[in-house]
C-alpha cells in the first residue's frame, strides 16, 4: 500500500502527469482513503519539489510541470473529496491575492472546503482587492479566504480587508488567511478573523467561524 504512495510521489516529481492520475486511481481502487492519497503522495511529492526548487536543483518549468502532474492527481481525487461530506456548511469566496500566481494550495483549500460541504466561489489568482469586494457584494458569502505565497504579496491581504471596510462589507463576512509565509500573528495584525496552516485545518476553522 505505502508503495503506491511512494510511486505517485516519484512520478509527480518527474512530472509524469498520466502516470500520476493512473496511480491515484489505482490507490483508490485498492481501498485507500482520498485524504491518505492527498497527504501521503501528492503533498509529499510536492514538498520534495519545493525543497529542490529552493535548493536550486529544480527550475521553474520543472516545478510547473510537477504542479500540473499534481493537478492531474487532484482531478481524480476531487469528486471523492467533494462527496465525502454532506452538510451544506456555508458560502465561501476564495482567491489568491493581487500579484500572486500560486494556486496549488488555494485549490487544495477549495477542494477540502467543498469536501466539507461549503459552496466555494473561486476567484482564481492575482485577484484585485476590488474583485474581492465585488464578489462579496454579488455572492453575499459567509466567509472570505485569501491565499498568498510570497512575502511581497501577503501585504495585499491587508489592502483587501481595508477595501472591504471601505465598501461597508467587512462586518458581513468572516475573513480567513493562509499560505506558506502567513502566520497567526500576521492574521491578527491585519485584523483577519482567522488563520489556518493547511487545507484540512481550513475546513475546521471555517466551521468554527460559522459557529
Ligand atoms: C509551485 C511553486 C511555484 C509555481 C506556482 C504554480 C501554481 N500554479 O501554483 C511557479 C513556478 C509559477 C512559481 C512562481 C514563482 N515563485 Co513559487 N513556489 C512554488 C513552490 C515550489 C511550491 C508552492 C506550493 O504549491 N506548495 C504546495 C501547497 C500545497 O502549499 P501552500 O501553497 O503553502 O498551501 C497550503 C497552506 O499554505 C494552506 N493555504 C494556502 N492558501 C490558503 C488560503 C487560506 C484561506 C487558508 C486558510 C489556507 C491556505 O493550505 C494549503 C494546503 O495545505 C514554493 C516553495 C514551497 N515549498 O512552498 C515556491 C515559492 C512560494 N515561490 C517563490 C518565488 C520567489 C516565486 C517567484 C517569484 C519565482 C520567480 N523568480 O519567478 C514566482 C512568483 C510568481 C507570482 N507572481 O506569483 C518563493 C517565495 C519566497 C517568498 N518568501 O516570498 C518560494 C517559497 C520558493 C523559494 N523558497 O524561493 N512558484
């Protein structure tokens, strides 16, 4: 069983998109839980990619190719994660902040939230503060989630909160922030309502915020 997880991680690292999708299906057919495949194979493989990118052993095109392979695996898992919980828990507007193109973590948060019964409106990446404001006005969500992976873009979270305040919408939503450089202390500093370290915890925190 653990063997197939290792195989998926290795194929992900090598950006073998089709093999990743096939092996994820194989793992599920063998009775593994979607969460186990997500954490033990896809996230583990992406972690290794991240480490080697940081060390300069991998370059941007290779990381992008691995990210595509991860998405292929996530496409197989997605319907199962979405079906794994039933109760409709609330409406959630989610996006990666202005200037930031990283969306793998944000997409994972979306998948897990959908799995937790939330209706998610995904605004994508590089989302202007005004686009968050418009989405809140239009969809009237219970929660807003912002993702940032760069220390240079996490400041946009504060700008977005200020834009919501200015539009008179701040108190109509609970705001959650996340992404590798974001911390609970930063969330408090910018007056967000909560921080979550990963996608699984994002669901717990979202439920907690919904009361
Ligand atoms: C993949 C990747 C890319 C891909 C992105 C592909 C894509 N579609 O997302 C590409 C190649 C495009 C890229 C580009 C760049 N990248 Co990049 N990238 C990464 C890498 C290797 C992995 C990120 C990732 O996907 N991790 C896996 C996911 C699952 O983790 P995560 O995003 O942290 O998400 C989890 C939690 O944080 C949380 N979470 C995330 N969002 C949210 C939101 C909410 C609301 C909540 C509650 C929780 C939550 O839950 C998630 C799941 O558990 C990281 C290194 C790393 N290991 O982090 C660098 C990294 C983030 N990149 C970095 C840099 C510098 C860049 C570039 C500037 C490089 C360049 N010179 O061009 C550009 C910037 C482009 C831009 N404008 O955004 C730096 C950032 C440094 C910093 N401190 O600011 C890093 C840390 C690498 C490094 N060590 O140098 N990158």
